[in-house]
C-alpha cells in the first residue's frame, strides 16, 4: 500500500491549510493510500546553520522539533505533501526552516517519491508560495503532482475554505493524481528500475572566473 506523509505548516491545527489537507486525506483513503498528517507549524523550528553535522552523522544536529523523526518516515513514504499558509507572499517561515533541514540533512534517495505543495491565503500570494515549496521537490528528482488548478485554497478561516468549492475540488483531484502517480511509479520501478542519475559535475567557480 502506498503511503503519503502530509505536513501542516500552519500554526493552527484546524485552520485553512488543515482543511485543504483533510480534503486530500479523505480522497487518499478512498484510493487505498495510507496517510499520516504531521503538524509542524506549531513547533519552534530553527533554521539550518550549515554546520556539516548531518553529512558526518546522517541526521540533523538539532533533535528537538521533529525533523529527524519525520526524516525516517519520509524515507519509507511514497509521497510528501507540504501545506502552508501564505505570510507576506511567502510560505510560513517555520515550514521553510523545517523543509530546509529535512531535505538538506537527509542523504537517502528521494528519486521518484511524489511531491505536492498546497498553499492557502485570504487573497494574494498563493502562486509565489506554491513556487517556493515546489523547488524542494524539483531539486531532488521528485515528480511533482498537479491538479486542475494550482494547488491552493482561499479564505480567512476554515469555514471560508469550506465555501471554496473549486479549491476543495482541486485538492481532491490533486490527491487522485498523486495516488495514480505513486502506484504507476511503483509498477514502473519494479519493471524498469529507477533512471540513472549523473552526479559528477558540480560547478562552484572557486577561482572567481
């Protein structure tokens, strides 16, 4: 059975972002996909300090805010959904710090794990935030799931989001597409194996030219 980890990057456990994620969870369950929702946005998450500890020890030096715990679950999962509210035209700073450390500190392959970003706002800033979150996936060889609109809902409260019928429809279609992708990729992996990846080239221009 495919499994998806969903991260709620909002400080609120039952707010706009959670409403969108729960709409996805209902659809995932209908498709026979196992889910785990993890509330990240209410934690005190500090950013990466580029200390190099993870490169030597295989985990983040800070062990007080779920990053290492989620990393172990992420390694076993087939997909990851990251949800965030919009703050000043960008994702919540907590989820950004969390994602920086989650992706940088983990050495396991994320290739062909399916990723999806979900964002919520009252009016503007959704698409800019959506772009930021998707970059974690596209630098990690993770296919990005799409829907019938950008993966966003609108509203100032959970009750508002429940009135955003198109937004909720987008969440359901996103979950269905993601379920299909995870199952199809699992079949393809078994039949063909994973694509080879080149890692030799790493250009940093240390000579300043």
